C-alpha cells in the first residue's frame, strides 16, 4: 500500500525480514501476530516476566523515591545522573565488580539497562562494522545492531552440551580475525540462564586483548546466580577495564523495572559518548528514582539472598516438571529467572507452539525465535511467579504440548 511517509530503512531493519526463511515471516511480524492473538484472549498468565506482587521491590525503593519526590529533590540532574547519587553508587559498584569506578569518569545512570545497552552499542559501533554476538542471546541485541547498520556475527552458545566451554571459542576467534572489533554478550545469559565460568571469562579476556576487541557485558542478572557458582566480572580481569562496558541495574533481581533505572561502567571516553547520546534521547534516568540506587547492593543483601533461595526452588520445580515428559528437554539455568526448554518430537513451529499455549494453556511465553537462530525450537518462561500459579501453568503447558505430541 502506498504511503505518504515511507518507512526509513533503519526502521525496516528492525523488522528483521531476513528471518523469514527460518520462521515463515519477519521476526517482528511473528511477534505482532502473537501480541494480537493474546489481546483477544482473557485471563492469560504472562510468563515472560516476573510477578512483582509475589516478589515486590524493596521497601527502601518506595521510601527513597517518595523522600526525593516530596522533599525538594531535583527533577533535573546531570545527564549522567546526580553527582551525590553517583558517588555512592560508584563506591558500591567498585566493591561489587572489583574495579575502581570514578563517579565522574566511569559511571552513567541510564533510564533502564536497555537504554544503557543501546547507548553503549551506539558509542562503539559504526556503520558496516562487524560485531560478534552470542546465539542465542538477549532478544534485542541483534535488532539494535541492525538498526545501527552493523553486521552481526553469531557465536554459538554451548549451553546444552556437557563441556567446559560455554562459548564456541573457535567461532569467536574466527570472528575477531575477520574484523569484528566489538563483542556483546550477557552473563548470566538471557534467555538460557547460562553462567559463564571464570575460566571461560578469562579466556574471553585473553582473546579480546589479543585482537584489540571492545566488549559490552550485559550483567543485569549478576546478583542472581544459583548453586553457589563462582562468578567473575569480565571488567575485573587485568587489561579488561579499559575495553569493557558493564551493564548493571536493579530492575530484575530487585523487581524495580518500573523505576526505569540502569547503569553502565566503562572507560571515560566511552561513558562520555554514551552521555552525548543520552543528552539527545532520554536526557537522564528518572531523577527521583535515582536516589533508590544509594541503597542498592548494600541494603538489599538479605533480600537478594532470600530471593536466590526462592528462585532456585522455583527453577527446580520447572526442571522436574519438564523432565518428566518425553517432549521437553531442559538444562537447569545457572542464573537469571528464566528456563529455556527445547521442544522435541513435535512438528510445530515456535510460533505455532506459542499460539497453542496462549489459546489452550492460557499462558504467554517467549518463542525461541526471538533470541536468534540458535533459539529456534525452544521457548522461554520466567519462573519468578507465585508457586501455586506457576504449578498450574506448568501443568497446562505439559498437557497442551502432550496433546500436540500425540498427533
């Protein structure tokens, strides 16, 4: 249909039409189909995000926000965040990550970690650049790269294989040799919950230094790690602080998505570029909400410890339920609040499975195709739910998929 205002190419690229061969339509068309279908149904349980009634934000968040909003707190701060807040956050993040963070040079507060990710990529990626990324990985990574006119190189994530390397290092080194000068990844991985071991992180650092590669490490779930796994922050490896942006925030583990807060730490020149971009987009993180970060990483340690125990129990419940079938295989997530099971023996596409689960099981899930070609044949659910609700949803999921498996 003719339009008076043609769509800019950068917006068209967000549709990711090249995925049609894999999923039968553009990626965004597939998502919209599922969104429109769910809007016609009632009583659906959305398992794509956590239940914040069951797992609410810390009390300090409401108290600090209210105090800032009612006691003359500034509504306009520096683009990178209010300095009094940044001083406290920098000290706490320094202790958490294990590197020195200067509040004026190495830290920027962002309106959500998503905004931080976009600003970080925009700060280092030029038109036509090759950028290495994990597959599967966070569902907007590739879309951002396409928007920026970059050329993604997918690196297989080996989360379903019993081996030490969760990153295909042969593929990663080949990408660096071919000219990729940026690598973006999440740890713990979203959607699989994979936690990369310290050995893997050190090997990644060695390659990044050898080939002079800049790394963007999305560590939004770095506080949510299970089974007493060791966790190594990439930026803390010698030689990596000057070539890494680390993304952090309280939105998920601490149930503070509604406060729209994230932060990034990195080299001063990169943080300056991120601030330049933020100054023409969102301007700043919400000013009153910024004050909640002065309590983050310090006043919520007991809450997070308790949450890890509860989440791990819910994870185990999902794993047991799915492993008791002959049509789902699942790897227990090492971190995050997600499970990413593989569907086996069903002649159904990700889209068809997602539609069946909406229509017949009354649940909304993330189809695997959203997270890259490596995610096809899987689906993602967030298990941070009220246990009784989760159990009923799991029973319905198993029942509907079981019926499909009999066909």
